């Protein structure tokens, strides 16, 4: 009777070990996925803040640089395009936001030609706010890409990839800079 008890105990220990390992792997995948989703939410909030600042900036610039209509319209159009992108379309949002960043850079370059505009307190405040938001977006992008890297490594690594495949865990997309000129900076 004692000899039968030892194999049963060993079998129970092995089953418990496999169960603990399985739940640990599964929970690790869940943590990685939630971490990347949370990081994306942080980027989304900052992109919304930037989008909300742009109309005020355009109105301020309009008063000083009315004949720069093409640049103002481009920023307005790209802002609308970026705002209309689906929240979960990382590649599309990345491209649209990159184009908007380039247009904002051109708008600030235009503003350099207008000393009265540069001296305007409202413009300076908006410019400073946008600079701060851009810096926050860069930090959020780095954090998000780190979280995505962690998720993707976990999803691809053996033996977690066996669990990931069975339960629908997928790799996430990085939020990347599309423009080679902007990447060079």
C-alpha cells in the first residue's frame, strides 16, 4: 500500500507543477498584453492633448500670417486625419501623427518670419505647451515600444508561444517614426 502512495504523490506533484507553470505563463502573457495596451493608452492621451492644442495655435497664427493659408490648411487637414484614425490602428496612427508633426514643424518655421507673432504671449505659451506634449509623446512612445518588445518576446519565446498560440495572444505593432528625415534628427 505504501508503494502505491509514492507514485500517486509524485504524479500529484508533477500535475501541480505543470498547473502552476501553465498559470504563471498565461498570467505573464496577460500582464505583457495589458502593459502594452496601457502604454498605448498613454500615447493616445498625449496625441489627443496635442490635437486639442492645434486649433488654438492655428487661430493665433492666422492673425499674423494670413497669407500662409496653405500651411494652415495643411495642418488643419492633417489634424483631422490624425483625429479620425481608429484608436487601435497603431501603424496608421503612427503615419498620420508623423505627417502632422512635420506640418507643425513647417508651421513653426513660418512663424519664425513674423517677429510680432513670436513675441505674442499666446503663441509662445502654445508653442511651449506643444513642445512639452511632443516631449511627453516621445517618452510615451519609448515606454510603449518597450512594453511591445516585452510582449513580443514573450509571445515568441518557447514554451510561452505554445500557450500564446492556443489563447490568441498576438504580437503588437511598434509605434515608429515613418519619415527618414525625422528619424535622422
